[in-house]
C-alpha cells in the first residue's frame, strides 16, 4: 500500500489514509486524501487541495531542502520532471541514501522542473514503460502530427484525450510553443487543474469551456478532454470529432485500436525504456528496486548489466491512462 | 513502402467499413503500378515469399535483442511484426537516400534464397522507420492480419475505378500480382482479361442464415446441408481442378475427384467421404471428422484412398460445355445438372437430393431429425435465383439445426492477438471425468475464443487475472471456478485429445457465474453426444 519508512513512522504515497504521508506528486493513485499529516511540495499540496479540499496537516517541502522526519531520517524532495510539483524523495538514514523516484521522466516539459539525477545507495524506480518497445518520440513531432490532422480535417474538431493533471497542460503548452494561438476548448473536468497551472505560473494561453459552444463553432478547433470522455456521450456535442489520445501506450498500435483512437499521439509523462536504463546507469546505485509497472524487463536489463536489483511489488497504482 | 505503411496504419485505426474502403480506394487510385498491385496482393493474402517466414524475423531479432526482453515485449505487444518493428535497432549512421518502394522490395525478395533472405530483409529494414518496418515485415511474411478480408479489398478496387464488384471477382482469378491487366481493364486502358481458356475458379454463391424471414416452399426448394467442404470442379481444355471455398486449389489432395470429371464444365458441390454417419446408409457420407484426415495433403497414399474414398455431392452447374448458366434460374440449372449426371461416375459423384416437404412446418419436422442424421441442417434456395457471387439477400438461406450445449469449467487461458492483444481471450475448458465430489478431475475437452461480447471479454480477462494459480509461459491456469455453457455443432472421437473427444465449432454461449464448478457436466455426458 506504499513504502513505509520504519524509523520515522511515515509512508510514501500510501494508498490508504495514514497518520503521516510523504506524497511524490498529485496523481490520484499516489496522492490520496485523509492523511493526518501530508508532506509534499507546495504545488502538489495545491493540487491535492483542489481534489480533496485544504488539509489541516499539510506541510510544504520545497525542492532540495531537507526535512527532518524524526527517528534520524531526513527527507529531501527533488524534481522528478513528471508533472507540476512532482518529486523524487531522497531519504537519508545512518549514512545511507535511498531515492524513491515516484513517477518521472527525462524528456523536457515546459510545465515542470526537470528530473535531477542524484547519486544514492538504493534507487527505487518506477517502471511503467519498462519494456524496450517503449521509446517515446520527441513531443514536437507528435504535436506536429496533431496540427497536421487538424489542418487536413477542417470540418471536424480534434478531440485530444489527455490525463487531466499534467498531460493536458503539457499538450496545451506544447501546442502554444508550436505556434497554435487559437482558443483551446476544455472538458469541464480539465478546467480547475488548468487554472491551477496558470496560477502556479505556467502560461496556457486562451482556454475556454467546450460546454455551451455551438457545434459549428468547434469545426477546426482543438478540444481537450479526459481519456474516459473520448468515446462517451459527452463527445456527441462535438462536430464529427477526430479522436486523438496522448499516451505512451499509443506506441503500440493495438492499444490505440482497442481504445478506438484514430490519431494516436505517443506523449508520455513517464520515462521510456531508454530513460529508465540510462537513469539507472547515471545514478549508479549499489542496488535498484523496481516497482509498479513492467518490473521483469527492467530487472533483466539490470541482470544483463551486472547490477543488483529486485522487484518491489506495490499494488494500487494505475497508469493505464498515461 | 511509406505510403503502404500509412495505408496499413490507417486501416488499423479506422473502425468503419466505409472509412476503410475509402482509404484502400484512394491508395489504389493514387499509387503507381506495380506498387498498388503488390499492395492489393498483400491485402488479399496473395503474397508469399517462400524464403521469408515469421521465423526469419524471429531469427533476425534473436541476433539483436536479448531473448528474455524479446519474449516479454512480444507477449505485451501481441504481434511479432510490430514487436520487431519497435525493437529494431536504428542503424548508425542513418541510411542515405529514399526508403525502398514495394516494387523494389518485391524484386529483392523474389531473388532471395533461404541463405541470404535474412541479410536482405535486414538491409531493407535498416532503410525504414518504425511504421515502414512494420509494413515491410507484414508484407514480406504474407500475414497482414489487420482485419481486412479479400472481399473488402475487391469492393474497394471496384469503388476506386467505378466498376462492378462481380466483374472484379470474375476477372480476379487467373490473374497474379501485381495484377497489371486488371488495373488496365479497370482504368479503361485495356479490354477485360479472358477467363474462358483457363481452369479458373469462379466465386461461390453463399447463403445467409435463416432468421425471421418468412419462406414459402412454392418459391424455395429445400436441400440437405451436408457437412463436408464446399468445392468447385473446373474442367477446361482437358485439365480439371478442384477448388475449395476460398479458391485454393486442392486437386492434389483428391486425385480420384480431379480425375473423374471428363467433360468441360464448372460444377459446385460438397466434398464428402464415403460412410454412413450422415443420413445413415441412404445418406452415404461419413462425418466431417473422416474427411479431415484427407485435407491438407500434398500426396495421398493408396491406403488412404481406399480407407477414406472421397466423392462430391453436386449442388449446381455454373458452366456447361462453355455455356455460362449463371444468369439462368436455379430450376434451369438444376435440369442441366440432372442431365449431366448419367455422364458422371457414380463412384465419385452423386446428386444432392431435394427434400420433399409440403410447407415450412413439415420441413421443420424433417430438419429436427437432422441431428440423428448428423447433418448440419437444410438449405433453402429460391427457385428463380441466378448463381451470383457471395451472399445476396433473399436468394439462398442456410437453416442450421440448433447447437448442442454443455457446461464446462474454465481451466486455462491465453492472451489473444490483434485486437485482443493483452486480453486473455483464448479459453481451454474441461469436463469432469467422474463425480467431482468423489475426487474426479477435469479433463480438457475443447478451446474457444469467440461467442462473447467485448464487455464479457473484459469480465473474462479480469476473472483470469484474479484467479490465476499458475503460469506456463503465455498460458495461465485458473482456479477452475468459472463455468461456461459451450455451444457446439457436433462432437467426435479424437485421439488427439486426452479426453478422447473433439468438438466441432465450440463457442462460449453463456458465462454461468451462477453455477458452481462441481455442477458442470461430466465427460460421459459429452461422449453420449458423439456422432
């Protein structure tokens, strides 16, 4: 149900309410509500406040500033490059250094600070895309495909399914960077999180609710919604939407096909295979633990490269929508 | 190759039939010869480069990727070509010049030998991106498996050039890739290819299942639906060929049939083996199982010819001594067929008798007896129907007998491929070999991978994941707690299975979550249904 820090009597990303939780980032499967004390970055706390209301026990931890947890344990939150506010957690105890990566990526993202590779003894890494078939292409190529599909279908609108926290804002920011200055329309579930990003200093340009806009006005527009709304009743209000999905899983054709996606965009906020393996090599820990995702392949890679590694089975994390 | 790769990806991601037709039609119009012809060949399953097999691709990958990482990746992706296209190491330095065209690929692979095929394929793969590599492997191994039927490709061809699809079907056979005469005809550059000089396959007329249609026997004639394989016999210029349903030539497997048609004609019938299971002594045909041992053989031993002699029960005549009868009504063709019978050896040919019934109620009673007679059901053919390719509404109906049902327990599951990759969708199920409360075991009796909806598939996938007790490579063994009602057409004795039984057309008819596993059926219950 999470990783327990025994000497400090605290948990990292617990899936049930506990007295004291350290939270790596704001995705719902990592950040649950109801904890006594929550230690997280200010941005993660702000995200959790949007989701669960302001928590009494919120303790902000700035990046790179050690927090004494008691029991001789110090925790330092380091940028993870996953979404706004996301952090790796460095734990120091009796001269030993442990890093829990949470979710992370190495490719550039205008909406959050880049991953900081930091030496440690034990590296607990995620493995969501831990298979060598996963190589995320440069995001500029995927954004260019999105814009080309839009231009080729002037009567339709492009409906982009994207995780409401992080992925949606990254896609919007990258569209802006590619020169798309028209209004971008949002599903209702996206609005609060986009507002929060803007408040936290991430410019997203002209955003408007899709609800209430007459159908013809959305021809040629780009609309962003959560993946669950792609083929839902909600999308019937749109003019013959061309369904796109921004996800690392889109790398595999049949996954795109199963979701009924016409335009798969391989955009992920997780490390791909090359990032996972080069990060282990760069951090160069004495031992690696591999958790939530496809552990077996990454463990095999560690074995082939004479690195000590083991699987850490954690349940309750779901990244199927990434 | 890039354009073909884009076509494949488009077809994979376009759900609607019309969308697929447009994609193929646009491609065929806009792509030059011979590339479009080779693409068409690939879509219709007519591409085969003998030295390039799926094993060639696996061999190339084994030299480049760790076997464990390959196996994990292949299992996740669910498709060898796609896995290889994703894992192929990008060459350094990046290749110069254009990626290969389809025509160039064909020239290279046609000249390939078993020895140099891997090197050749590797050098082509080096010149392509991920999508191009996927398309090349699919093309070179001849196994597209992207859910496009040959028929759909032909309809798209007809749509692309505004010609009739029946004409496309007619001229198709006898043509080989890259089909240049066919494109020349369709684009108006040349007259249609001649079909009367060669022993060519003509597309079969097929039947719709009878559902709620009201049928009068004054308008329709009834025949038995014999359980063999549908064949077409073509004799032109002293050469006889036997074709199966899909237009594959099977003459070599049935020399006694191929040698027995002495005059020019095209005949339609059911290939059967002599016996008495179907319709008793009078029926004169063995079960489908007996026919199965004759299928797929390149040569046939004298012993097998004697043990399982084949014959054709004739349904129809398409062409008689050069005269095309297909436009004529069934009654006229039937009269011509009957007139031909005295000229045929009764050892190899007989006539499919029509069934005399006063009305549909009477026919229903006769059909109800079809189970004991081990016949699949009855056919209803409109007396006025011409012989047309494919299924046309209102002309021919098949009225199969009701399926048999038995309750089995899910034992093993395997992931599917294609659309169902990642889903556990191939199920092995068993029956008890005695009293389950007295320590009986489950014995596998069959395998099914259809009969359920997409929603049910999700439920079954979840069940398998949550009830796994052991894994054997890609196979999961479950805790044997879920009961399936299995529907099947018949069951036969088989030495291949531990249970000694083999079902025909098993499918999952219902998921019986309400039924405890120990109440599932026993092997004896299934054995009692053997025909």
